[in-house]
């Protein structure tokens, strides 16, 4: 099941790369009026550019923001129990199989 989900996720990722536009100008699903509105909104929010330079001010802002630590903690807390659950489920299924194979009827 892990392989099936992994293959499906990989295929969706490749399709997403080719289908999603780079910005409002190349968005095939927006009409001209919606493209102008999207450009205006991105300009107002100062987003929508490929920023390639590093800024210490932005690093400081991100390191002082509670949401940074909350999202990190959420990621850790959600994924930390996963291996434990998987191992426990595996152990239980092996235990059931071995019990059913080697148990003798009374």
C-alpha cells in the first residue's frame, strides 16, 4: 500500500509541475480581468516574485514569529508517532499470523 500511495503522490507531483502556471500572467484558467486583479493583489502584498537574495531582516522576522515555531512543532508532533504506530501494527499482525499458524486446536 505504501508503494501505491508513493507512486500516486509522485505522479501527482509531476503533473502539478507541468499543469500549474508560474504566475497570474501564464494562468490558463484565469480570464484577462482576473489576471489583472491577481497581479494587483500580488503587487499590494509585495509577493509574487522569485526572490533569490538572502535577507537577514527576513530571517530575523521569521525567527521571531510564533507561527514558525508552531508549524515546526506541528510537523514534529504529527509525524513523530507514525513509526511507532507502524511498528506496533506490524508486530500485532505478525503475532496474529504466528498464533494462527502454530496454535493447535484443543
